[in-house]
């Protein structure tokens, strides 16, 4: 029924390659419209709310989430899914307190605000912390799906890393933020299609019975949603998840250049607010569905022990690492020819969306917060900074792709990236919140406090 003996076919590969080349072609079509630095980095602030909302979801829902959310609920339960319900609260706090202030200032990067409010040293400190958080993340966002893709398709890992990294760098260099946003809109629909197809085929296997799936998952303790455990060592408690989700999301949607730069492309403040509200409402069903895919897959694999055996064989010595690849494994062996190619394209789409967004934003910070701020001369025209943006994108894209080859040697890179991120997002959020909400906050206090 699930075609376990079926291997990755030419049709699957053809569908995926056609999708990737199509995205690169569409992205590069925007090259002609990039005439100024404002065009390249902010699309000259001409976007309506809907594409911004979809782009923010696609760029934040990286392949790490696309593979990680189902693996999380497959391996544990649904407690982590509570973070999605905190999401709209965090976004609205972020947009109403800090993002509106940034938008009115007409700045390129959020860190420019810190120089206006405090001092250039505070701006540089925050920009460096951003580069530290997102630098390693760029490499891991290529490596993780490339590894999964190479396992399920049999393609060479080196080829998967180079194809994903360099082709995304190519269209981001040519089309700037406009290419990033419109390609993200396409990625959003492919990602959503992949989730719906997976749910449909799992349901079909159980004769459409949601009750049967839930009963099997419940029997093995995979349906717990809330934990009110007060012990310090307890994982995924309601209190821990609320705190983590609030701080992380206020950081991401209020002061992280990767996300906030999309808001800066809005045509008006009204479009900015509508994009934040729209994205908050849309992301809940999409992400909850991803967690439910994991619950459904757990029941499915319990019913098909041969599939479970095949999954664990992917990494015999490390069952946790093998289970991390449960979604691509199911896509390859549980879905029909052609469909699986398109859904694997969804994983590639998640990668390209996150990588292009991150690459464009990191380049913006490098050019605007460092290059232009310290090496600006009156004879350097706007066209010069457009060229600098393109050169910066190529260099950083090559560096991130190269770094992706070494990520695997660092062990549990996702855990490390998460630890670095959670270690730094609190101080970064505090810098901006003090600037916007307090008149007493001063440069020495904020600088020393952050350190």
C-alpha cells in the first residue's frame, strides 16, 4: 500500500529540478527593476500586505521547522505546539511597540534606530549580535535539508548543498528583496500543499478515521498538549513554552532584520499592520497542521513496522537522528511517484525561502551598518551601494554554502544554534524595548547591560 520498495524515481527528481529552476528563473526576472539600493534592499517600499504576510511565514518556516515540527510530535507529543498560540500575541506586541517606530523613521536596518536613540557603539553591538545569531543559522539552514534530501533521493550530499546554496544565491543577487518576497509567496503554497498531501495520504491509509489515528497516538502518549509540571528540569511545560515563545517571537518579529525587513517593504503603515495581523492568523493552522502530521505519522508507522524498520535503518547507531528524517522518509516511501517529488520540493522551498531571506538581510546589515556607515564618501552614488549589495550577496552566499560543508562536523548544530539564539535574543530585545519605552535609558547603561 505504501510502496516501501519504491526508490526515488526520475519523475520525482524531474519535478523537483523543474521547481527549483522555475524559482531561479522567476527570481532573476526582477533584476531589471533593481536600479537603486532602496529597490534592492526594500523594493522601494511598494508591497501590499498579502505577499508580505506570506513571505514572512515562508521565510520563518524554514526546512528546520518543516522537518523538525513533525519529528518533534512523532518523538514526543503536542506540548510544543502551544507556542503557536502565543505567536499572534508576540507579533502584535512587537509591531505595536517597535516596528511602527522603525517604519516611520524610513530606515534600512533596525540597528540604525539604536544609533539615533543611543550611540553608534550600541548600533554596532546589536548588529554584531545579529550577525552572530544568523551567520551560523544560514549554514545550518542549507545543511539540514540537504542531508535529508541526499538520504531519501540517493543524490550526493555535496551536490545537494551546492545546488541549494548557489542557485538561491544567484536569484537573490539578481532580484534583491523583491525576488525574495515573490518567490516566498510561491514557496508558501508549495509548503502548504506538502502538508495537506501528507495529511490526506495518512488519513486515506486509516480509511479516513481520525479517531483511529488519535487512539493509536494516545495509547503511546503522543497526544499530550499541556504540561503544568513545576519541576525546574521538566521539559515543554506551559510556563516554559509561553516564556520562550513570547521572547523569541517578540525578538523575531520586532527586532530581527530578517523578518522586519519584509515589513519595511510595505507601501503604508496600514499595509504593515494588516500584514502582521494576516500572518498571525495564517501561521496558526499551517504550523498546527505540521505538528499533526507528526502525530499522524506516528500512528502510520505503528501500523507499518516495515516502514519503521526502514526509517531507523537510515542511522542505525542514532535512532533520534533517524527519526528527525521521518517526514522526508514518508514522502519518499509513502507517497505516489511525482507527488513525492513535489512535496520534497516543498522542503527545498523551505530552504530556499529561509536562505534567500537570511542572505538578503545579512547583506543589508553588512552594507548599511558597516560598509556605508564607516566607508561612505560623497562621490559614492546610490548605484554604488546597489552594486555593493550584489557583491555582498554573492560573497556571503558562497561563504554560507561553504560553511554548510562543515556544519555536520560540529555535532548537534541545531541545538547549538538554538542555544546561541536563546542566549542572545533577550539582550537584543531589551536594547530596543529600552529605547522605545524608556526615556531614562542611556548609552552606557544599555551597552553594559547588554554585555
